[in-house]
């Protein structure tokens, strides 16, 4: 059988154990799901029933669905790399990162082109911390705050009363043009904030400026063939809007899931690609296993509503793009396997999909389902779930 609609949900940062090459990334021993469960005690009965209990030891036994894990083949462990591979694109060379800050020639060209005497920052930092550290000086001088992280990102923070969001977006576009070639970071990110000294807070007007994928994605293939390729959350940003036929750029898990429920009631043929960011952004990067567990339990409680709205021609895939173990000393992403849960209404048994050698198996499966023959990488598991 084939499916008319595929709902692909990315639990951002929800890893399933250190990859064989985790030592290259300083992530030996990481296991986001297991460590959250050990520290807090996860209660995720609905995902467990779909196979999660075969990935970590939960109280609810798996009953029907398909489950497995996937290893990332691309170099790197960032959001863009993971999502691109899920869409069928494997990177042989990781996006560059800047643990010592950006080189002088990049900063000099940026300041000259945006018309500022200098910038503040230029080091890896927490986005919430750096605006408290440098916010006063920024408000006094008007100099933009530039910072990075373990991800391949060039982030620009600015108070909305000092550099309005539209002007900040223009600065990001200039940075995006500069940061190509050798210094082609995955994303340039606008980080507007508001508030007063000692109490600065980021706003919802964040905007990402990503590079386009280096090869054909499943989104491109669907759009080319007149099918829907719908992005929810930051999916459109991650793919620089390429291949997207419709976007719901919601902020946070709750708003994204509301869009998923709405789309389940709509008539279309194609893919809904969803990023649920809270696990990673709010809890993984802040080493908060309690919050991480609560977010997983909240999502798990929404699974029955998704399943009840699905038709017999719908396929649900739940996975992740990388790990972000909140129990380790690091606050960065972790190089991990990711969980793979697959379900449709005609499944009667529990199916093992095994340990997949690339995230691209998802794209290949969707490509196979719609008979597109466009995705180059991965191995389809469509026949295994029928």
C-alpha cells in the first residue's frame, strides 16, 4: 500500500545513544532519552506502545508500530545537517564552527558593510546570557552583538529600540552574503530582544537565514511533482524556503502541534514536515532534564489525538535530528543515534526497522511511497511496514 499523507515530526535534540564516532565530537556516553529517563523517570506510554520501550526501558510495553534507530552519516551534529540528511542530502564536510570567534577579516567586512564602527561579543555564548552581559553597552553604543555556539551559526542580537527588527534582518542578509565559501556557516540568525538593564528578554521575531541544500531534497521532489511539502515550525528557515509549498512558521511545540492538528483535518497529498524545538532550545541547551522530560510527556499526551485524526492513508514518522543530552556537562548538541517510530492504522504487529545507517532512509521511504525516484541517498523501509 501507499500513503496519501506523511506526517514527519522531528523531536529536536532527542537522541537515542552515542554514535560510534561520538569520540570525534566529545560526546562519548551521551544518551539523551535514557539519561533523561534515569534522572527524572519518563512516562511516555503512547510512544512506548509504538516502540519507544524497545529503545529505552519504559513501563509500557510496545504493542504495534515500527521502531528502530538511525545513525547520522553526514559530518556534524547541528540542526541544518540533521534535517538535510532526513530530507535526503548527506554532507561530506561539516559546516564550519568558530569556538574562538569569527576571524578578523569576517568581522571587519561585516562592520564596514553594515555601517557600524565595531561589534560586541564575537565568542560562543548562551543567547540569553550574552544579552544580559552586553545589552547595556549595546544600548549605549548601538553596536550589534555577534556570537556563535557549538553549532555552525553567526547570530546577531539587537535591542528592538536600538536596531529595529527589519534593520537587523538586513544586517543578517549582509552577513549571509559574506559567510559563503570557506566560511559558509549553516545559518545566520537574527536575535531581537527587548527590556531594560538586568532584564533583557528575547522576542519571537527571530529569523534564520540558511544556505540552500546542496542537492535534491524530498521537499524539492514533492513540489516538482505537484505534491504538498508543508513546513511547520522552523522547517522553512532550515531549507531557505526551497521546496516548501506552504509554511506554518509557529514558535514552540504547543503552537506547532496546533498546526499539525489543523493539517490532519485538511485534504492534501504530500508531506507535513514538523520541527518541535522546545526539547533542544529550552531544555537541552540549558541542561534541564526535568523540563526535557515534561516536554516529552506533553508531546506524548498529544499522540492519541494525532492517531485518532489519521486516516488509513496516513503515515506518521517520529524521529530526531541529533541529541542534546541535558545531563552532561556540555550544553551543546550531542552526536547520537536518533529514535525512529513509524505508524499507520493498518499495522497489526510490532516491526523492527533495525539500526539504520543514515537519516536519509526517511527521505528514500517517502520518495518510494510517492514513486518519485528523485532522492539519491538512503534505503526505503516502505516494504517493511506494509
